């Protein structure tokens, strides 16, 4: 760790010393729940803009190779960010401030973030750390927020704008089509978009096409927004995305240590998300505060078709979550800083059914469902956070949250009814020291928690790694203590961020073997509060403008972790990402041409937990290191058209991102065209 820090500083120091003074200002909302400059935020921030998002097939693809973010992909069509060694339900996912995490979010990588339309997103904001006071439950390792796009008309005259996009790539035979229409004026605006994606089987660096791995996705979005007065605004947003049949590749092809696949059939059929959101804002309203009220509904369908390898029975699952949320906050900017107070309430109902079909006789029978049908999670919270300049160069932030989580699970043939009520208090403190006009020193401490959800308490069925999970309705909340320190540099030529962090994760819910085995040979496991994890690492990123046209970009992430679990002792923590990063050169003529060339890389990872070793997605000898080079050329034409050509994995390297369910795409050529009017 010390050698790595010295290396980063040694590389950065001569570059920074030559930089000129000039502030680079970015406005973010996730870090404070209100629009502020990124220079007022003590936590680590990763921002992904609209152009990067729009260049990818899925929202999740845009998170790869960013500062502090490692992207795992169990199967194409999905993707899960790992932040500070944590994933799944230990990361809070939001869309415009409303929870995407629901009652059936698992602590392993999940597929649900990919169920947000690309055309709906303006930018992605990743808050790294434990911002408990503002976000509470699930915000253990960080927050990933998708900020959606709204049309911006400055005139009172009615205007019409549009955008169409199409692309094709060779590695996955992917065909993407998207279109957006914006219509309205300054007082009333609307936006409608639709998109369609269809891929074939993935070609890896070996030249082999892995199948079945093709999938289809279709999405649509409608937004209405109004500003009846300068101090008031409202919006209504609804979007939808469905993947009708997405194969789970790691179940359908033999993994490490397997001569046969685990399943003959495994389809998410469908994965679907519908989201409706209303917002009303008032500036300088009651009591002189800026008020923000949100009401949202989200439905996620996670239906599955599964059949164990060469089995004669097929299982059809229907699992859904209906999540209703309401939030209210009031904030004020004062002479010495700002503050915010708020309340939120969520109600989540789970429906789950499972049917088994006999392929020989055609008979069917009702089985115990994956989750107790009718399970419910209610969450309520009060929070407050204040930022204040306490001296000429010192800025402090502090906050506290009180949360109440109620989980009810009906009785099933394999588990009794349960009601789990928990009240948690958490908080965080941040500090910014303006060492000069260009340098800032940062520090943060957060005490967070994650209450068990329906997935933790009530899951019954197959899990990855040849496991079979049985319910446990006696779980307690997990708790985390996290701290980080960092430096930030800004000038008109250089942006540099470095953070060093450490966290202690106690009472962590993990799967423990019961010693029993199912009839088809799967190990029977159960979730228990039986693990303690210690994770630390370094996150660094830099952008340096070498000239008016050329810029260099660099990202370097390193994570180290170990855990203690009942019956195992001390071992490496589960699925910890290896040293990874990216270097890139970009050229922008300022007129018609843009050119990017990059190398993404990761070191080997042989620090594996016992669970990693038994996971058929991970080589028990460790995941090999890799490097992949690419280049993209974009050409603007006539002010309306953009043509792009991308070559990725130029050397056709065969590699696997650590923890993913199949090898990465091989040499890939992508052609895209966009028209705006």
C-alpha cells in the first residue's frame, strides 16, 4: 500500500506543479441532496456524463474503468458495480433520489441497475463512502445515482428537438436503435424516447462464440415538466425497460471445475422494470426554505425459467416487488454554509410463486416459492445534515439519521411467519481544508447500517456456486464504520483526486454451509450474521490537458480485504477486485473530429475466499491479469450528424474480469451514427 501511494504521488507531482490556476466547477446533487459545486463535497465522487452513457449498450457499461468503481458482469445484459469491495444491497442505487434497491435485492451482484433506459439518463453520480445521514439503509459502500435527463427550453416559443441513434458491433452482433423527441417551451416541456437492443452470442478473445448469451431489450420513456413560476416547478416521469429472455450464461456452460453445466435451462424471462415518479419543488417557500417533495412507484419483475442439467422437470418462477416511496425535504443556504432536513417512507410488497412442470408427463405442481409470498418491508426515516465554513479555510459537514425498518414474512411450508422490527441510528462527518486555491485536503468518517431484507431472510432455492439456500428469519442488521482521507487538485490544466480508505463491516450477513446436500448434489447453505470484514484501498484519478486539443486521463484502483467467518477463520474477503485502471489519450479538434485511444488493465487476483474458490465463475487458482487496448474516432458533419467507429480489444486478448460469469468480448468493431435536430 505504501509503495502504491508513493508511485501515484511520484507520477502526479511533476504534472501538478506545472499546472496553472483556474477552478473547474461541476454541479452535483447526490453528495448533499441538493445542487452544489463538487468542490464543496468532502466525499469521493465519480461522475459519468451523458456522452459516455450514450455510447454504451447498457447503463452499467458506462461505469467500467472509473475511479473507485469495478464492474462485474455475471451474464450479458446485466452488470453490477463494486465500490470499495462491496456490491449488491451494500450499495444504494437511486434514480433521481428514489430508491432502486428493493426487498429482493441480494448482497451478491444484481441485474437490476441495467433495467434503466440509456435515453433517460443525463449522468451517473457515484458517491464513494458511507453517507449515512443522507441515505441510510444500504448506503454502506457508497451510492450510485442515475440523474435523468429533462429538456431545457429557454424560450417562451414552442420548440421541437430530436435525436436518433443506431449502432452495430461485431463481438456480440449487437444492433441498437434509439430515438428521442423533445417538445415544449420554458413553461411546459415534454420528452418521449424509445430504444431497442438485440444481441447475438458473444465472441470472446479465443474466437469462440459462447452461447446461449444473446439477449433482447426494449424500453420507452415519457417525461412532462412544468415551471408555472420562477420559484416553482414540477415533473412527471415514467419509464419502462424489459429484457424478455436473458440467459444466465454461467449456469448454461461448464464453469471452473465442472465438466458439465449446472443447468440445461436458465432464463430471466422476463426481467422488467417500470418506474413512475412525480416531483414538486418550491424555492424560498414556507419558512424561507427550498422544498422538495417526491412520490414514486417502482415495479420489478424477476421471473425465471430453470431446469437443472438433464433434469426432466422445469421450474417457472414469478417474483415481483412493488415499491412505493415518498420523500420530503427542506433546505436553506446560509451565509456560512447550508443545511437540509428531511423525511422519507417506503413500502415494498413482494409477490412470489413457483411451479414445477414434468416434461415427460406434462403434469405440473405448485412448489414453495423463492420468497415468502406477500412479504413486506416498510422503511421510515428522519435525517438532517449541515455544512458550515468554520474558519477561513475549513469546511465541516455533519449529519444524523434515525431509521425504522419493519419486515414481515408470512409462514411457508419450510419457514414460520416472522416480523422483524429494527431501529438504527447512523451519522457521518466530513472535513475540507483549502490548503491553497488549487489544493484541498479531505477527510470523512461514517457509521452506517444495512437492515436485512426479504432476500436475506426468506430466500429458498438454487444459488450460484452449486449452492441451495434455505431461509433464516432471525437475522440482525449489519453495521459498518468507514473512514477515508484524500487530496484534490484543480487547475485549468490538471484535475487530480486521490483517496485512501478503510472500513470495518461487522455482523455481515453471509452464506454458511449447513453440512447437508440436496438430492442433486448442491450444498445447502443459510444466511447468518457470521462474518466480519476489513477492507481498505486506494482510489486515484487524473485528467491532464497537454494542449488545447489533447488530454491525458488515468485511473488507478486498488482494494485489499480480509474477513472472519464462523467455521472458516481469517481469509481473504469475498470477490475483492484486483488492482485495476485505465490510461487514455483524447484529441478534440474543437470542430469536427474527436479521437480517443485507451488501455484498460487489471492485475491478477489470487487472494480468494473459500466461497470464491467454490464459485464456478472464478478460477480456483486465481483470475489472471489482463490488458485491453482500444481506439474510437468520431466525426461531426453539418452540425447534426455524428459518425463513430470504435475498435476495442485490438489484440483480441482472451480474459475474464474477476468474478464475472464469462470471458470479456474479443476484438470488437462498433459503428454508430447519431442525428440531432
